[in-house]
């Protein structure tokens, strides 16, 4: 059987900074390649130039063109005629003309890149006003079209698979700025136009079944893969790296994620304020919606004990996980919850919420707590930082938990779905 060509949306892969969905996409294309398939991406660059080299230059000149997750246009479009006709893509293959930024090296994993100018903006505009998915006619259509989030795009004649990561805008409507009705419409469109819906946790799978009319056997939970880091730092290297960031190995707790209401930052900081010195808290991630209110305590009693970092490169993030005493992740709701599992690769135990998918995903390798109870959060933080027996007990469960998210496990499951839809 000829190796299948799998088209992947580039909606989040086109972002310069990481998101959980972007990480999912990068891992997915690696799995596709390792399984013997050919991954291809639909990118929204406007190609220019007559030679392959110049076209490649324009591809990366337009790299920042993609929007954010569910970044819908609110203005009535003036290009409705164009959206009604759909988009036609042009095919390009990478050469050595452009020296890629190392953080974007995963682009070399694609067998080919299909480019259609403004395709994601057009798709969301069309869907907003017509409730119809945008058609994209590939120059050479793939065998399977896999959207890694709720993107209203169909490729005529090609079976579609959609990954749904979470239903947080529905479950926690007060904690996100997503347009809730638009989110529901996009979810319904994905169910209507996809052969299968993949979820990254059983918790999200049950949410999809509850809020849509999807058939039970067509919603499949395939846990996200969490590969180990390519390398770890020696103790001297770790000390030097962390010293440049103003912290010391083993003397801090770590939070990773955007500062927004669903991440429960206000309660996390209130709880940490009760943890005695000299423990510090390192917070990695960008400011999100209502971040100022969530971070009020940092400007007061915690100003000398909290180290704020925005987005950091993957190399620095892994160093921070390797040197942390514990990870604090009491999120109110997650579709998967990547940071606690990533931290397990460094034997770094996590304090997690007992809500949503986190107990399912982390199992007995993490300490669970009611995310709304500041007193219990604080006591659990202190235990995780100070109690060696507790930490050792959690670490003993980590290999078993990590084995569930090995690349070959997801690769086998996803490969079976791809083969099923093209039979």
C-alpha cells in the first residue's frame, strides 16, 4: 500500500510562540513521519517569486501570518465572493535556500507545504456569516485531512479528522473570552464534517458526547504523546543556566502556563504566600486575560519571592523543570494538562487540581487537591516541597504514567484511524 499523505492544518503551527495545541501538532507530524506516512501542511502564506528559492523566502517572510487559537474576525467581510469560491493552494517543497530558525526546524519534517493566501482568516469569516466550512482545493489533495483544532475547512473528496482538545469555553464560560455560541457552532461543524473526532483525554471525549450529537464510536480518545527531552543538563550546567535566571536548583516551585482565570493563579499565589521562606515561585508563561487582577499579590507581599518570566525557549523551560523542587498546576479545568506530565521526565512531582482531566492524565504520580480551597492548596504545596517520603512515593508511579504517553502508543492509535478512513 502506498504511504498515505496526511494534510495537517497550520493554524497553530504558524505561531512563533508555543501553545499546547502547537506542541500537539509538532509531536503529531513527528509521529506521522515515524509511522511511514507523509505529513503535509496547509499554510496561509502568499507565495511570491518565480523560482523555488524566492517562493521559499516569501513563505517564511509571511510566517507570522497565522492568527491565534479561534481568533475570529468580528468585522463583516468584504471578501464574501472570494470565500464562496473557496481557496486554491499552491504546492512548495523546502530547499536549502532559507536558513531556518532552530525553533522552526520541524518545518523540515513536512513532505510538502500547500499555501493558500489568508486561508484561515477567510475560513472563519465565511463560517461566521454562512455557517458553512471553507473549501480548499489542494494542488495535490492529501489522502486524509487532519485539523488539530476547530478549523472550519474541508478539502473536497478527502476524509477529515478533527482533534478536540477541550470544551473549556462551555464548561467554564466565565473564565474565557471565547465567543461561546461561535465555539459551539465550530464544534458542531467539526462533528458534522469529520469522519472521526479525536480527543486527548477521556474527560474531553465525554464532554464532546454530552454537548454534541456525535456517535459514541466516532469519538476516539487518543492521549497526547509526551516525548522525553532530547537531553538533560549536567549538575554544573544546570547551576550555571539557572544562575543566569536568578534562581538555584531545588529551591523553588514552578508554574507553567498563561496567566488567566482558568489557571487559578490568584488562589495559587494566595496559597504560596502561606508557604514559609526561603521557598520561591517561578512563573513561566505570558500574561493573558485579567492577568493584572490575578497577579495583584506579586506587587505586594510576594514581590521578593516570585520570579516572573514570560514565554521562554524550550531549552530554558526544560532547565527550569529539571531544577524545580515541584510543579504547581492547580488549574480549574484542562483538556489534557501537558506541564505536569512533561515535568515527570525530570522526576519533578506536581500538585494538580482534582478537577477535569488532570486526575485521569497524571494518575497517582501527582498530588491532587481541591483547586478552590486555598488552605488545602497551601498545605499541599508545603508537603510537596518539604516531605521527601511523599515525593519519593509520587516519583515511583511516574514511569508507569509516562509509558501511556510514549510516541509509539499514539502513533499506533492514530495510524489505525488514518487507515480506517481511507479503506
